[in-house]
């Protein structure tokens, strides 16, 4: 990558990471801390408050992506981060669980992922696009691992108030990065003919990728309804789960970096893509097999490593493929639709995963996840890979 591409990657990954860190820190401590608020004896409301972020984000991802095509990426990103900061402030000052849910809904309304991803696609060439998306995904994975370590410490010191106050500060730092670090938007993506929404919704290849984003993130969330208890059964107390998550996440990124990009250079993207989907499906079978046995911490660690390896490969592939297949004038809208399906997947993973656990336990959960992954593999098999276009490298600033 050129110096300009590295600058775009690092600056946008930092914005993405700062925002996701604020969100991820809530997850491991929310249920316990929210129970201390007025109305916290209502477990249904606690679940809604945690998940409502995904609903508002799903509703607005496409809108933000479409707006970024019309008004520019940077203004939309700044507006979304301001909304996210406002939601974090409302949540930090919330006197009750009801107001906490209002703050969470506002946080979700700051859905800038599509605009950030579209801006990164604008500022990188096709031949380095997948690597750029992988770096963006890496920022999300590493902040998730960091949140597992930081959240319990921060919650013990200041509860959810401290977490949401820090989240508001991080979003303001993200705005500063947009203004003074992110490179200017390429001129060829301004004042162009607006793409039509139907250009995005009627392409079969994009529909397949959108389904993939939905399933991948739904399965990822649903798994955690059963995996933590399996780790406890294997002899790893909940307070020490980060000691497994951290090396698994970091190791999966390292191995992916040393293998996937070499395969991409040699033209084996389709094989790597399909292998990653199959790998995630096989992990569901492996977890299903462990139910009822005395789980092995080493086997569970291996399964999680394989899952995150496949997940990281797909997290790099899918947004890159969407950006290549979409019409240039509708790139933001296309990525917005894809990110919307991701958000719906998160919400559906929690909702349907919880229903599956209540109805049939972990067996039903992992069976459903496995079936969805195998369906994706079947749909993805005939896909054509987007052709790489060799474009002039962006000029160094």
C-alpha cells in the first residue's frame, strides 16, 4: 500500500476501533450493572435495552450509507459520531433503565460503519482492498479482546456511568480523527450521478453477500449464549475467560495475515472464502459434539480459534467484495445494506438464539447455527469473484 493508503487505513481503523470499544465494553457487564437501576428487576427490559442498539443501527445503516453517496462520507461520519456521543451521554446520566434504553437507542442511531467502510473503499485500490478491510476488521476484533479485559475493571470503579462517559469521550476523539487525520475524500467520488437503490437490491451477487453478513454475525452472537457456560464446565472460571479469548483472537489474526493474503495474491480468494464458510459450519458441529461430555478447554480453545480464523477471513472478504461489485455511484448504499444485514443478524442472533436455548438447549442452538452456515455455503458456491481492477495509486499527500 502507498503512504496515502496506509494513512487512510490507520485513521479509519482508529475511528472504527474507538467506536466499537465503547460498545463492546458494555456487553460483558451490562446485565449485572443494569439490574441496579430502577426497573432493573425486569429481565426482559434489560435484554431489550442491550439489544435495542442493534435495532436502531439496522434501521439507519442504509440511510447513512445512502447519505454518504449524496453528501460526502466525512460529513455523514461526523454527524453519526455526534449522535453516538449524545446517546452515550444520555446513557451515562440515565436515572432509570428506561432512560438507559433511550441512550442505547441513540447510540445505535449513530450508525457510521457503512460510511467509514465506503470511505476506505474510496481511498484504496482494488488490489489492496481486501487487506484494507482486514485491517478494519482487525481493529474490531482487537477492541473486542481489549474490552473483555477493561470492562470489569472500569465497571468496578464507576459502573455503567464510567463506561458510557468514556464512550462519549472516545466518539469525540473519533470526530477529531475525521477532521485532522483522515485524508480528504477523493474528488472522483464527489458530485457524481447518484446511484439508484435498485442498482444495489437487484444484484444477485450482492444479495448473496448480504445473506452471508446476516448469518455470520447472527451465528457469532448466538454462540455466546452457550460458549461461556461450556468454558466454565471445562474448568475456566468466568473471570478468567479473557485469558482464552485474548490469545485466540490475536492468534487467529496472526495466522490469517500469514496465510490468507498469500492465497489472495495467488488468485485463490474463492477457495479461501468457501473454506472459511465451511470452517465456521464445522465449528458448530464440533461445539454440538461437546455438549453432554466433559468439555476440554484445549478443544474448545481450538474450536474458537478456527471459528475466529474463518470469521476474520470473511470479515475481510465480504466488505471488499461488496465494494467491488457495487456500482461506484451507489457504493455507500451497497455497503449500507450489507451493514444493515449485519446489524439485523446481531439482533436475530440474540433473539432466535435465546429462543433456541429455551426450547431445545445448546443442541438446538448449534444445530440451527450449523444449518444456517451450510445454507450459506450452498448459496455461495456458484458465486463469481469480483475482478480486481488495477487503478492508479492515490497520490501521497
